[in-house]
């Protein structure tokens, strides 16, 4: 797979993977600004509707665990094309589902099948030079995070104008276009694992048990993402109350504020010229924790929430890119399986943050959510301070 880049992967392919990553991962997040609309339409409690977000993230973790390792065993282009057909089917089910349990199942399936970006990241890491690995991963990941953030904005707008079902129907149509783009433009890569599926999965768990750098990166990633999910899942409930009394489109527009942080974080790899990976991660986790000061103390104002959203996205995305750069330095051809361990942990953290934040909302409203989010950020920072030097010195 040669191109116009000395790294062995063309900029065209990197940009293609970045754009598709954003479009595919967006499927997981359209629901967040729509939860209040879904609860109202189906006459269910907000806490019942919020389980849609939890199940989508649980589904994503399952897809990461069961599907992404196949990138080492199967031809990746064929795997991606088959997976996209399943994504389209799950989105159509969500569009036409009439009962809450059907939405739960459809959400689980949407999450499980929308894992294609995590097949792209190892491609970028595997085919990049050491000098360009961070920037190429950063470009793919910036597409992914922009997809997460802009999906909330688009979901909120579409939901308010045409209703929440329209958003999932539109998403299914977009996935048809993505399928055609992958079929026409994505090069094929040869598999690098010849054993059975059982042996493949056993090797995933072996990596999780035996690689300290991967273990620490996975915990840091889980805590940071859990912190961000705590904010975004409950933001819609916070803002539909006084003093905001805002609709889903206003809540979704906070994704645009987060996009500022996401775009800034895409350049974090350039800081490696001046700082080592551990120090960049330390500063990133401090930003995640610091974002909650604005979210809590100025949480009744638009400016406080906007600053909090920008900072939490900047911190989470920066630490995420550097976590991935860190464990992709492990000399192994098991790039998809390394990514599986990290990303499964990452989205388990997101699911946990969403779940605990919804409980905290019911008990203590916004104060409870801020406590949960700040606690996740603090745990990630403590683990980094305690173990980062030891882990890197013994590897």
C-alpha cells in the first residue's frame, strides 16, 4: 500500500479513513441529544431512555472484543464491507422500532457493528514510520472524535425538526455511501495471523495479561472517556431545566464547542519534539480534571459549560492519541489485538461513566454528575502518577 507519503501510506487513504471513521462512529452518538425526545415519544422515564446510550457503548465494547481482532486474521477490506451491511441493518431497525426493548436491542447492535474506525487506527499505525505514527493516528482519531461531537449537534437539529427516527434513517443512507467509498478506494491488506478464531481470542487475553504499557494505557483511557461520557449523557437533562430550558438542538450544538478541543488535540503528536509521552499524558489528564471545575462552579451558565466541554474534549482526545502512540510502540504484529484490549477498556469506561452519571443524576442532579466525572478524571491521573515511570522503565 504505497502512496505519496514516505511513511508507506498515502495521505489520500489517511484522509479517507479519517472521514469514514467520523461518519461511522457518529452512529453511536446520535442518540444522546435525542434521549429526551425518545422518552417523551415512548412515554418512558428519562432514566429508561438513558439506557439506550449505555447499551450502545456496551455493544461497541462487544464489537471491539469480538470483531476488531479479526482484522489480524481476515482480509480487512472484506471484513469492513460485511460489517457495514450489518451497520445499515441495525440503523434501519432503530428507525422503525416501535417499543423500548426493540430500541435497546437495535442500540446494542449499532454499537457492536460501528467498530470500523478501530480497524483503521491499526492500519495507520502499522504502515506509518515512527516519525509520522502519532500524526497519522491523530488524523484518523480527529476524524473519529469530530464524528462523535458533530453527531450530537446534527442529531439534536434533525431530532428537533423531523423527529428522532429521521436521524437513524438518514444515518443508514450515509452508511450506503460509505460502503461504496470503501469498496472503490480502500486498498487490501494481507492478514498476519493464521490460527483459529479461538487462538486469536486467546492471544488477545494474553496481551492484556502480559503488557504493562497496554494495561496502564487502557486504564487511563477508560477513566478519561468515562469522565467525558458522564458529561455528555446527562447534559441534555441538565439543560432542559431552568435556567436554560433548552431543546435538543441547543444541547447538540455543544458538540461544536467540543470540536474546538478535538481539532486542537489532533496536533498533540507534534509536542513529542519537546516533551515525552508521559508528560503529555499527565498534562492531558490534568486538563480533563480541570474541566470539571468550570462544569461544576459555572454549570448554570452557558460560558461555563462551553469551556468545560472544550477542555474535557481536549484532554480526553490528547491523552487518547498519546495512549495509542505508547502501546503501538510495542514490537508486535498483533496491532488489531493491541487496539482491541485498549478500546474495549476505553468503552467499558465510557459505559460505566454513562451508567454512574445517570444514577448520580437521579440522586443528586448536576452536582452528582460532576462528582462522578471528576472522580473518573482523578483516578486516571492517580494511576498515571503511580505507575507510568515504572511501566516504561521495565518494558
